[in-house]
C-alpha cells in the first residue's frame, strides 16, 4: 500500500505537507484517525481551514474525488464543520 499522502484523491503536495505538519505522515495514519480528526488538526494549524478542505479530506478517505461525495455525506460534514468553527 502506498504511504505517500499525495497519492490520495484530493490531496496535493500542499495539503500533504500540512497533514505532515499536523503529525499525519502516511496514508495509514490518515485512515487510522479519520477525516474529522485530520480536519481538526489542520484547523488547529490554520483556523481559516474551509469546508472544501473537509470535503477533500473525506473524499481522500473514501478514495473518491470530493465532487463525488453524496449529498447526505456533504450535509453531515457541513454540520460537523459548523460545530468545529464554534
């Protein structure tokens, strides 16, 4: 299995670098902590982290492009994002 984070959908070099700064160094670590925890770590580094980043992380977790997320999953993520901002 590839361990390089940038091999995941939606994860470019910039996001992979930020994930590493947040202590997530491999695909395995990312999958182990999940989308929401990964987002919380990134948000701690960058309080301006946006909903699109959260969608991208979830897509990466599921192995799909963020635009392919189902509406129900996007709604769940939006609710989480709103709570995480407070």
